[in-house]
C-alpha cells in the first residue's frame, strides 16, 4: 500500500489525465474487476497532491494538481498546509502563486477535499 508521499512519485503522470477522467476510469475498472471494487475510494489522491505541492521544483506538477482541485474538489487542512508550504518556495511563479492562494481561500470556506466524489449539484452523478 502507498503510505508515504515518496511512494506516489511514479503516479504524478496521472495528474495529466485529469481528475474526472481518472476517477471515471477507476469506476469502470471497479465494475469489471471485483477485486478492484474499492479502488476509487482507496486511491491515495491526497498523498499524490501533497507530493506534487511539496516536492516539485517547477510549477508543472503543482499546476496539474491544482487542476485536480479545480475539477470540483475543495481543500482540507492537510492540502491547505501543503499549498502554504508551496507558497513559501522562492521559485513559485506568479500564476502558480495566484492559483494556490485562491485554492487556500476556497478551502478555508468549504468542506474537505473528497478525492473520489464530485462536488456537482445535488442529483448529478458522482465519479
């Protein structure tokens, strides 16, 4: 099982896929392979996002991770702390800084990040 941020480094390219598409794929996979029924709920999305925010040395992976957050998820205190760590880095571009600050503000006023659920209007399907 993936339990440390370093364990998820090989998973960074999943951020390029997009959160919605990735979870749709996991749900389809879980429907066809019963041994993977818990995959959508057990995927270590928080570890992946934290790794992208805290271990990157350029804006590429953090921007992709922010895309995942912008795809309907909100920010919990754990992700918020990772974003604040990111904001303290000297290499952070203005674009990344502005998006991260918006995400922190959005997270302080909404419910926690739920990696496998959609925050769409009630009645819409979840991922």
